[in-house]
C-alpha cells in the first residue's frame, strides 16, 4: 500500500509517522508543501507539529499551501486521508472536516498520555479495533478543544462519525476524563464518507512497547487491509 506524508515548515511529527508507516510495510514518500503534484497514493497523512509556527492560528497558513489543493482533490475523489494533531487542525482549515480546534480549556499546552475509547470500528481506519476498546495514546497540543455547531454535533453523533472519545482508564466518558474541553469529549472525527479521519491523539507514537505501547498499531494495520 502506498502512502504519502505532507511536510510543512514546522512539522515535527512527519518523521515519526513515516517510521510508523514503514514499520507497517507501507511504501511511503515524503512530499514538501511547495509541491503541486502528489504521487499516486492510497493514503495521505497530514502530520502533527507546528506548521508555520502556528502563526495566525494553528493550521491556518498550511491550509493554504500549494500541495493542499491536490490533497483536497484526491480526498474528494475518495482517497484515504489521516490528519493527526496539527494535521487535524489543517483539515478543518481546508473544510475537508467541519468544526474547529480551539485553545485548550486550561489555556496551557498539554503533553501526556491519555485514554480514548473507540466509538466506531466500522471504518477503514479502525476495523482492527474492538468497539469501545480503550486505548492509551499520547497527546501534545495547545489547541485541541474540538468545537462545532449544534447541527454538525448532532450529525456526528447520529451518523456515527465520531471515531474516538476521551475517557478514563475504565472507559468512563465524563468531564474529568476530558483533557482539553472538547465538545462531548470528542478526540477524532470522520467526514460523511468516512475516508477522512482527523484526530488529536498521536497513534504514531504508540507502535512499540520499548518506547510506549502498541495501541496505535491497529490504526495502521486497519488501513493495510
């Protein structure tokens, strides 16, 4: 399976996700943001980091880069697109995903391992997980507070477009297990066709027991199948 990772000035998780993809036997390429053509790919990854230093607002400038026109084009044609952390923010800036990511409720940068629950395991991104499986995943963000309008929130819940929600280690979804103030504890969402996933947690950091755990492996193995 062929993958492409988009690289922006300020990306700092592009190599991490490339390592994860290559470990899972993806044939991966890195594409600089000034390019105007994408190689033929089954998966496009918009990685985490601080694209353009998060000036204006997170993902705002990256959402206007040259390569993004091509990402939008292939996404609308059905190509799988994964946006992680800053990548999620960029996808909302492009309109490929609805909603936005606001400042964390405590107005501080958060970097820690948290728990999320798999809400939808009927997608190409999540089918290797069990429904309501609890994962321990790292987050590292300043603007991870997902917000959207009432109509879209109802659509997300009703159409099963929420991939993950923040929870505690027992799987309870409540205010105490919400690290950043996201509406309804939302940690990741799909578009209506479920070929685009945006998520704030970093699955690429959880692929090896030696440095963390393997809770992120099944996201990548789901995509392989």
